[in-house]
C-alpha cells in the first residue's frame, strides 16, 4: 500500500500540523479501524467488516449506526481506504465510514481558500466550524466499531 500524504501547501498552522494523514489500528472491538485525511484536510473515519457481518456490501444508508455526520461511505478496499491485514485476517472487507467535513466542521484547506484573491469573505455572523482532530475521530471510529460489532 502506498503512503498517503496530503499536500498542505497554503494551510495555516493548526492542530492538524503534526497529525498524520493516515492511521490504521485494530479497534477495541477487534475490527480494523482507519483514519484518512481527505484533500481538504478533513479527517474521515472507517471501520471494516467481513463477509459474515450483516452490513457487508450494504449501502451506508442501510446501516443503522450513530456517528459524526452519519455514515457517508461504504465500499471495498479502494486507494487509501484499505488496510494491511494482520496475519490471519481476511483482506476481503467492506469499509463503512464518515467524514468530518460537514456544516459546523472546519477543514484546514479553508485557511488556504480564504487567502485567494476574489474569495468571498466570511460574514462576521458566520463563524468558522470546529476542527475534528485525531483524538475526536479515533473515538468516533471506536464507537462505530462497537456499534458494528454489536450487530453480529
């Protein structure tokens, strides 16, 4: 698997400055967990299920879980949204995930866009959202994994 690195040119320093763009681990419930930064700098969280799980190959709209912004992703391994299976783990998994790029979320590329000539200025009444960092997203991934594990 290739390294996943996002171009951060033009981003201001912030809590994302020293965060990795990708992190993989086995969740407390035993399912593979993954965090991947998207091109806007927002973190996205994923949990993998195997073919014996009721959510395997289901659309994210058909999986009843509670996670930040709701599920927004369901697919087999694809690009950075894939893992290196531990010995004995299957590689045929179905990733279910969410993103932190919703209304009320701040993504680091905003700081780049706001500096562009002609970019509309943010009205004073509209505050910038909150950045959802690694600690927050990892906790959401663990919660998603617990909910998915409970479905078996």
